[in-house]
């Protein structure tokens, strides 16, 4: 994380510092009695814990929406963070990633067996916890199912630069945005917001999540590995078609280069060609267009919550701005 | 499956043929509207579907326990089969298995990414379905959590022939027996059996599951790949310490061979040594002792249900006998 982003985040989380501490204590106590081997793995995975934006959103909504943050808020915030952690552990296997937050990934350090099983372990524990709060288990298990569906859709569309924006947006809606949407919506539900406001929170979270993923996909072309804390440039290498590449491909319309790019992606790219394509994505405007699309989603997110109480609205706006700034 | 085992099973499932059909129709309809890619994968995984003993137990208990088999029975039977399928898909990755029921495993056919995600997809769908029947979601997600815990415990104790029986039984209790226990117990719960009978069904399922896993572990040393339909001899190769090996190690007590075996397991075994150890496990009585232990669990299972209505009792006894006979 850049110093700037880190400072913003600290400021942003100031109103919910106590609640973030409750969340961390909850996660610690939840696993305190596990077998030593599992405890060790859980603690290792804890080192990947980052900004915890999803649970933070839920807690902010609970705290600043006029109600009180209850044990139920903390539990469901923990469940959401656990679901996110489990997807990361499995994603890192899928992506053959070596680093996550500058720490060796679980499958590199402990082997694939352990990584597959720890993902399953965390998912199932998250579901078990969610059943302790009425009305939560169904939406959270369906959300997880949608996330997997989105990831499979992405695999299905690898190496296809002509798959179109619509498929891309469907993929990131499912694999990323929905968990933001549910974090925000459930924050509202647990605080007994009226249904219309819960719906708005869901829409806010969806737009925020879409922007988050687009920025993530932009960073894969433009980020600094040390700042981002994970391997970059992997999307193109793995044939994952993200918005910057889609826009670059679109910009080539009608040119012989478009057909050549499509053809080139069918087989593993040479390092030189990969570098060349990444450079053109960065320099020919595609990256900028993609980033603008993220900005539009943030505008849309903000417009949904204009009628919210000032305190909550300003806080959610700041999170929205942060999602864009983390590119630096 | 041997012709003998197959004939037994056909006879055994005769009273619940309609219910098994309902289960299969349910599973088909549940996924009918998925994206074509996911549907294709689900249908592929369907080819691994075997004896479906766990859901069959639940349905037998529902049908022969004096009540009626409802949509809830079918749904929870499906959830249990789905949880089992998801563990198989992930297990096959962990075991680098090439075949399952004589069909190429999912990760071999479609790659690891797809296999990891399809396991997650099926788990999360199973949890989502379980929330539709009151009181089921918590026990089923906790059970899945215990299964993962057991598998991790097994990984932790690889290459340790002196780990002792107690750890072995703890591992198979968690990774295998508990799902049998829950299938039987929930069959009783859904049919409004009294709590004492539900407890007995759970105990019956536990013993049955312990026996099932021991027989499975014996078959890995003594089975015929064509009959069993999967790669055999993999436990020793992977350093998984199962009951036949534990008993063999115990039989060497005090001999220099014991220390040599312990030492040998620390590094990958040569093919010749692997063959030699497997032969001794088969021929020096260890395999037979392990099988006897499975028979004791079956005796215990049967003794728990002596007071049950004749029809149900006889049916459950036949399943118990089948678990032992499938070694042929």
C-alpha cells in the first residue's frame, strides 16, 4: 500500500476503530481452540489480511447509520472477511501466485493440498458461523456460489480478446462486486434500515465493487509490485481478458493488428510480446479508458446514496474515493 | 464394482428405487439452468456418481422408519451427495489421481483451476440448498468443516508410521465417518424419530463410516484397480499412513526393520521398496488385522440398532454387510 493510500485508510477507518478491533478479536477467538497445525495455518493466512474493506463497509453502515454495532454485525463482518480470505487462498493456487501482500502464498509455503483444504475449511466455517444469525446463511452461501460461477466464467473466456465488455462486466459482477454489494446490504439489514435503503446500499456496493475490480485489473498493467504487494502482469500472461486489454483490442478494430493479437493469445505469449502488448495497453489510451470506466462506477455509487445521513454518506464517499486512489 | 457387489446393491436399494430416482431428478433440475460450461462440468462430475450410499441411507431411514419420504428428505440427501462429490473433486487434485470410477478425473480433464472452483461451487450450492430446510444448514456446514479438519490432520501425519492408531481413528472419524453419521441422523430427524433413536442412528452411521474407510484403506493395498475403478497403491506412495501400514509397523516392534521403515518413509520410496512394503503388509497379517477391525465396527453398528423395526433394521444390516463385502 502506498503511504498516501495508507494515510487515507487510517483516516477513513477512524470512526470504526473499536469495531475493527472487535472483528479482529472475534476472528482470533473463533480459531483459538483448533488443532495446532490448523491454528498455525490460520495465523499464516492472517498475514494476508489487508484493508478489510468489505467488513469495514458493513461496520461503518452499522455504526454511522444511526444504530448500534452488535455482535451480529461483527459476526457477519467476520464471515464476509472469511469468505474473501478463502477465495484468495484458492485464487492464489489458480494464478500460481508467489506473493500476497509481500508474503509467500499459502500454496507456495505449505503446498497445494494444504491450500485447497484450508480454503474449504474457511468456507465451511464461514457458512457455519453465518447460520448463527437469522436470515444470513442463504444469502451468503448463494453469494459464494455466484463468486465461483464468476470465476468459472472467467476461465471459460480466457484467451478471447473479442469476448466483449458485456461478458467482462458479468464476470466481475459475479466474482467481485456481489460480495461488496452483500456486505453493504447486510450492514443495512442488520441495522434495520428500511428495505429501500437496503436496496440502495446493495446498489452502492455493486458499483463500488465493479470499480474496485476494474482498478485492480488496471493495476495489473500499471502497478508497482512492491506497492501492490503481489505479482503483477499475470492477467495477460494467463490469458485473462480484462477491461484494459478489451479496450486496447477494440481500439485496433479493422486493423491487421487486431487479428494478430487474437491469434497471438491462442498460445503462450513470448516474454517480449507480452511486454510489448502491455506497453501498448498502457500507452495507447486503453488503460486510461478503463480507469475512466471505474470512475463512472464510482460516480454512480455516490449518486445512489445522496439522500443518506451526512455522516454515513461522507464516509461511504471517502471509501469510494479511496478505491480509485489505490492505483497509485 | 464387482458383479457380486453390484447385485447386492441392486437388491439393497430395491425398497428405495423411487426415492433414488427422485434424488437423481432433483440433482438434474437443480443445475438445469446453469451456464452451459458449468452444466457441462456438473454432468461430467455426475459420471463419478457411484453407489450413493450416504443419501441412500438417509432415504432408507425415511422410507422404512414408518414415515413418508418428503421433498425435504430428497433435498438433504442431495446436499449430502453434493458435499461428498465436492470432497472427491478436491481429493483427486490432492491425490493427483488420474481416474475415478474409470473416468478421467476432473482436474486431469479440465485442469486444476476448474477442479478447485467446481469443488467450491458445489460446496456453496450445497450450503445454499441446506438453508431451505430448517435446522439443517448448521449441522451440514459444521460437518464439512470437520471433514476438512480431518483431511488436514491426515496431511499433518503423513510419513509417520508411528503416529498410532488413536490418531488414525481420529482422522477417519473426521474425514469419513461423520458424513455417514450425519446422513443417518438427519434421516431420523427429518422423519421425526425420537431423539434417542436419532442418537442411535448417528452412532450406527459413525461405526459404518469407520468400517467403510478402513475397508477403503485395505483395498488400496489389496484391491483390483479395474474393479475399484481408481488408482490404487497411492496411500503408501503419498506417505498416507493407514491402518494396514500401522498394524504392519506395530508387528515389527523392536526389530531393526521398524526403524528402517520409519526412516524409509521420510523420503520418496523407490518403486521396488514400495512394492516390497505393500507385499509384506498384505502377507504378514497386517491387512487381515485391519480388515478384522472393520468387521468389529460393523458388529458395533449392528448392535446399536437391534431394537429398530425389523424392516429398517434388516435393511441397515444389509448395508453394513455390503460395506465389508465390497473388498472383493
